[in-house]
C-alpha cells in the first residue's frame, strides 16, 4: 500500500489562480450556452484518444489555439485531455496511473503531472475536456475541466451517475458499448436530480455528499457494436428517448469509436454527415467529438517509452493534425455556403471512400 497526497495537499501544491479560475468558469458557461441553444455555435471536443506525453500534448494544444480564433464564429473548441483510460480487460490505464509508461505505476507523479498539464493548458487559453473514469481520482483535478463525460463502460454505473450530479460543469453520458441509448438517457436523468452518496473528505474520512443535481447533463452518441448511430434515424431515436424522459433535447455526436469503427480517417465521413444534418435544420445537434493528434494512426505500446514515435497515439487511432485542420476549416466554410452549394456537397460526400478524403477536402 502506498500513501498518496490528499486532495487538499495536491491542490495546495498546484493551486488554481483567480485568473485561471475565471477562464474555467467562462469556458464552462460557453459550453452551457451552446447546450442550451443560446449560443448557436457547435461544441467541438477534439484531441488525442489519450494523453501519454505532456510535451506532445502541449504542442497539440498550440495547434488548437492557433486555429481556435480563426473558427470561433462556428465552433467552440475544447481539447480532449484523457488521463485515465477505461479498459475492457487489461492494459495501460492512463497517464495519471502510469506516467512513466513502464508499469511502475508512479501515481503520485501522475497526479502531479496531470494537474500541471491542465494548469498549463489553462494558461495557454485552451479549455480541457475529459472522461471521469474513477470518482475517487476526480477531485484531484475536476475543477480544471471545462467539459466532462461518463464513458460507455460506466454510464450505467450508479456511483458515476451520483458523482456526476454534483459536478459543477457540463457532463455528457455516452450510450453503452452495445449501442443502448437508454443507458445514456437514464444516466443524464439520474445526474440531473439531487443525489446523496458517500465520498472521501478531509483527511480521507468518509463523508456524505448531498448534491442539487447537474442541469447540464446530456447524452453523447458513440455508436454500438452492431451499427453506428450518427445517422438521422438514430439521432431522432435519441431525441425521442429524451422527450420521453422529459430531458432537454440536445445531443453530441462522437465521430470516433463505433461510429467510425475505430478507423481514424472514417471520422471525416461522420463529421461531414453530422454537419450536413445540422445545416439541414437539426439544431438539436449541439456538438461533435473527434480523436486527433499530431501524427495519424496509433502505435503498439509494450511499456517501452523510449521506443515510441513522438505525437502518435498509444491507444485508439487518431487523425493527424493536417487532416484535422483541413476538416475543421472545411466545416466552417461548409456552414457558410449558400444552400445550393451545400446540397451539391451533400451529394458529393456520398462517394467519400472512392477518393482520398483529405485531398477531396482540400479540392472542395
């Protein structure tokens, strides 16, 4: 058994300054405005599948920062900063748990490095989004996050739903791995209500937490094992579930995972399809998620950090940055086009896999 710093001690060692706190509050409020339909832009949660190297993460953040202002009239960009990774069976659990990538599980270093990275991103002016995998680790860094999610493997978990109900930030529940949308809707519904649950307080003593409910809970469609769910019929089905649950009518679409069958380049097709639906009038689509990194694809990882290629995912495959920036600029241009041009684009995208997607985006 290894002792770890208390929540209070770690936060004192890496404090949140007032200017940084103001940035987080402003970013969270912008996300809320988008979810509520008061800000008509789309929310983009975009970045690496997982963080394994702070240097490449910061370099990627600089890329996002450079394009953020250029596209700010259409998109509000939040960087994926996933430092915990859910595993179906076994494997690397994420930067927070094993920052040295060697199986040594130096978690105190991981906690300190994760908090340092998030503070650096705030100073850079890049909001962070993450999946909260473990309610016990979340208090170490949750106040540095602008948008959060409960993943496909934990959306049905009562402890995660209770925990999400007390978060003071927008939180998205994903449909489960099989594609069950009801799991996400039920999760968002539970999180929107007041909850009482046990947690750790000062001195690691158990305390009773009472929440008032998270009014900013929503759902994220990430596809299922049998079929994707970014098509109009699936999105309408999700909206019908929300109506039945008397929840706000809003959805985010994950372009990765089973919506793209974990084929990085296929995220382009999903992204384009969702934007076409949005432009055609489905304003209940409030945002998208994309897995993207400095370099494309992914690489095998066998607990040997020295052998890793810089800026390449060690978990799910990602779009490279040139493809990503081209896609985002295409998206902004597409949303600005007159309707006759938009209709022509809808027709041309049907044959997307008959040509190189990136070259086609550039030529369009």
